[in-house]
C-alpha cells in the first residue's frame, strides 16, 4: 500500500500559469525545523490574536511547536498560489472542525496534519483534499484497536499480512481512512468502521463507502506515500468533474523552497 515519495522541486506552472491546474502539492516540514522556519518567516507575529492565545495555552513545548509550524506552513504555502501575504490569510471551521480559507475567491482547498516529527499541508485548486501522517510501522499495541477502526474485511486482510508487515499495513490503512474523512470534512466524527479502503490488484487504493453517490465514486483518489522512511502519508483527493485521469501528487520541501533566499555574496 506504500509508495516511495517522489523528489521535491519547485511548483511548475502549467500553460495557464497555475501550478495546481494539473495536480496537488503536499508540503513537508520536519518538527525539528520549526524554530528555524518560524524565525525566517515571521513566527508568532503572523498568527491572529486568537491563534496566539491557543498556542500559549498549550502545555508542552512539542505541542506548541507543532501548532506554530502548522499555522505558519499553511500561510506560507497558500501564498504560493494566490496574491495574498501570509499574515493576511484568515480561516474558518466547518461543522466538524475542518479549517477552510475564509472569504476567498481563489478556489483553494487545503488540509493539515501533524504527528510527532512531521507537519504536512496539502493544497489543491478546484478539488477537495485531505492528508494524514503517522509514524510507521505502528506500535504493536496500536494493532489492538483494529476492531474499532477497521471493517471486518479490513481486519481479515490485516490478519493475513505477514506478521512483520502488520505494523506498516495498519499505519497505511489508518492514514488512508483518516485522510478520506478529512477530505469529506467529517474527520473523526465519521466512524472508521463505516467504510473501507482496499488495495487494488494494480497496487492502488479504492474507497468503498455507501454514502458516496454512485456517480461521484470514480472521482475519489486515495494513496499512501512513504516519507523519510519513518512516516506513512495518506492522501485523499476528490477530483473535479473536468479531470480525466489520476491527479499527480508532488511532494515539496518547506525548508528548501519556502524560506527567504540569502542575498548573494557582494550584494548589499
């Protein structure tokens, strides 16, 4: 169910100048790099008063770092695709808490995830997307939760995997299902045992969900990528009706591509 992450590179504009017209971008930021990323991009000054209050209420330094990194990453990423300064973005939450861009005509949809060691943001235009990341392989104790989060068929498939691969298979299935529920906007409000994500014979993934109208089912694309040999990254995209094939997903490096470039030697 895993795939190797493609190499990063700058967003490539299409013929109409929109780098998102032909695909989705997923930006990656290591948790250990948050202090340097924050220092270079504005840090807490870019956050709203309400966001700074939420940051300050967090008890643990790691939680504050992930919160700050996620907020800064979302702002810097979105500003790559719209003529809006990072500090000017405002967000609102849907019925189940999913953040969306507030009052925008840019047609952008984004989603965030953060786990111990990694923060990721996916951004699409004219489509809907969700992303989730977890350390892989999953810890052995996590496998005990399979009956609560997987359908009976998914549990059976998991049991039939080689024992040394079950931790990876659990993590892959979890992030795929989580990314799908985040893309639908329901998140954890949707029971994970209410739908299935299955491996296809060709190596891809397909979601089986009776709540998706039949004409809409072919629009959904689910995949899991392996990132830095430590994380399973689940990606769910609902394509637009104009898309005619799979949506390419490009992985981007926040540290390599979003930080201000130092001035060349001799330039004042």
